[in-house]
């Protein structure tokens, strides 16, 4: 076994490839010739497992057991010409247990009229003896490499694709349903939502469901890179571009070539870098620092932010033309408190995941534990929920998780045994507060316009403002920006 680096950057140990040679001819000439050819090459790159007709003939169960035991990367069938007519029956047996292994048929002295029998679905390739040893090995290696690459890509899709985006609430599924559609093109996507809602996971899903899946996915946190280094990170530099630049260095655009560049916190880009990024989006050209000529980059851009980007544009911290370039297809991820029906679904998913990883006996939640999870507001969203469940699995030694096992900030202040009416009143009150505050942000503190949008009389709307103690004056800032509340989503 040897380590191999997959496109996600994860080092994994690869099992040795196995070629399963099944000899269905009684003379054994074709099968023996192939066995000697395969085993005579010390650098063939795969192991050979041989089984004769006496072991598999007439026993479908035995054939299935052999395949399941060997886990072949490729199946090589050695057949006499007279058995070509019965290939369909053999493929029906092999199909269910060998769906991921290509099947190659080897025959000797086949007639031209019989070649059509070797071009049916289920057969990846065929060999007609006599063949040169090097030709056999090259063709088999090429097939196995193609299959291994497909398996790696499928593993990445399963790891980073839609399987990790869990939820059934309409607000969530309406946004997630866009992923498969936008993945089919190179359209720029803007993903917005609060911290912890899974913006990078959505970006990865778009990448690994697209035609660029085999190329790099390169994330960049625009808020974590100093302003003076941003251009160098994006575009790279040539030798001598600045003091200490003893050699050239590729930027992130070059590293993501033919793949996807994911800009997290894109609103944190300095204005000078925004200008150059806009130029790159328009022309696909950029120039490294100190470079004498422009380069062309083939990358897809996906951006994300937890801020109200329209307010950023009004405040002058984000260029309007860049915002329009990035916001071609918007995906808005709702906070976890707006998809409360998904809380227990996600909690059980994380419980099963971490219990399996940590070999923990915990397997379910008590009713009080479920109630505690449902009553919490989850300001850290899905990420916070995942970390809470991981902590519980690490510390809990019981099969059923009780409410006292779940430690939440401020949870001691929350009554855990609410009646239906009390729980309903709490949810309605939170909805009213969020809805009214967001409307006032949208209309810059104009109560009359906000009341009209809510289809409420101004007096009734004002009473709701007083009920929830909303300071309207703080929402009347210039350019419509709101201090302390840069995330705007209508319930």
C-alpha cells in the first residue's frame, strides 16, 4: 500500500489494485497465456488473482463470493470463442457484484463476424490474442487509472457534495436546490448567511458537482490576510518585485487554475484589490506584482459573506460594480433559528457521526435533551450545534443523552418545561422582533414605509416597536447602515 494525495489535499493510503483473471475455457490456453504475461512484468503496478473454470463454472454464488473477497480493480475474462454467445448470462451474474470494476474479455482467433459480441454494454474493452505483453499492460493500467480517478472524484462528491447539506425546512431546501443547477455552468455565485450556516460547504458542493471537480478548490479568507499582502496572495509576484522577493511566487489564482477560487468575507477585500479582482472577472487577465506581462486565468469565482452587502455598497466599503459582478446567482442560507425543524435532524446526524468516530455508546436523546436543543437560539448556527454534540459525545458515557449533559451558554436561564402555548408565544415574539427590526433596517428607520410593507396601520406597528423595545434612532444612520447588525434577512 502507498499514500496518495487526492484533489482535496488529504493524504490517504491506497489499497493495491487487483486484476481478477477468470478462466472459463477448459483448455486454459488463453487464461494461462494472460497469467504468464501479467505476472512476468515486475513493475506491472497491480496484483493478479487467478481462478479457473473448475472453481467458478456453474456456481453463481461461488463467483460472487470470489469477487467480493478479492475486491478487484478490473475483471479479466478468458473465454473460448464458442462462449461469446453466452456472454449476456455471465454479465448478469457479474453486474451486481462487480459494478465498480471494468470487465475486459480476452479471446483467441475470434472471427470478424463475432466482434459485435464484444461491443455490448458491460464490457469495457476486449483483447484478441496473440497480443504483445506491453500492449496488454498499458491497456489494463489505463482502464484501472480511469476507474480509480472516477472513484476518487465520487468520494469527494460524497464528502463535500449535497450529502453534507442536511435539512428539510422549506427555507433551507429552496436555497440548496439551486446548487445542482448552478454547478452545471461557470456562473459566479454569491453565498450569504450568518457565520456557521455552511457557506464554504455550499461552495465546495458547487465545485465538486461541477465539471471542475478534479481540479483544486482554493478557499481564501479575505478578512484574515493583511491589506498590504492581499494583492500578492491573489496575483503572486515576479522576482525583484519588492525587497526580499528573491524568486517568483504563484498567487492563489494560479493555484486554482481550472478549478474554483472561493472568496470568504469578500467584503473585507481592500478597495485596490477589489479594482483588480473586478478587472480579472471582466477579462480573465491579471498581472503578478512586478510582472512585465499579463497572464490569463481559468478559474471559477464563488464569493461568500456574512454581512449585508447592499449596506456595504451604500457605505462605500464594497464597489457597486464588483457587487453586481459577484452577485449573479445569490444563495441565501437561513440561520438555524429560522429552520428549527432541522435542529433535531442535524443533532442526530452529528450524534451518529461522532459516536462512530469516537466509539461512544451514546445513541439517542431524551425528550428533555431534545427540548433543550429546540429552545436554544443557536447564534453560532450549524457549526455551534455540531461542536455542542461533539462535546456531549466525548464526555457522555451513557447510551441516552440527558438534558444535563448538554451545556449551552445561558441555558440555565431558560425554562426547560414550557407548555405548548408558552413555547408558541416565545417563537412568535422572536419572529416579531426580528421581522420588525429587519423591516426598519430595509427602510432606514422610516416607520411609515415599514408599516406599509408589513400591511399594518402605523399606530399598530409603532406599538409593536415599543413592545419589543427597538431603538428606531439607531436604524436611521446615513447610507442605511446599521451598527451592530450587518446581517439582514427577512423572516
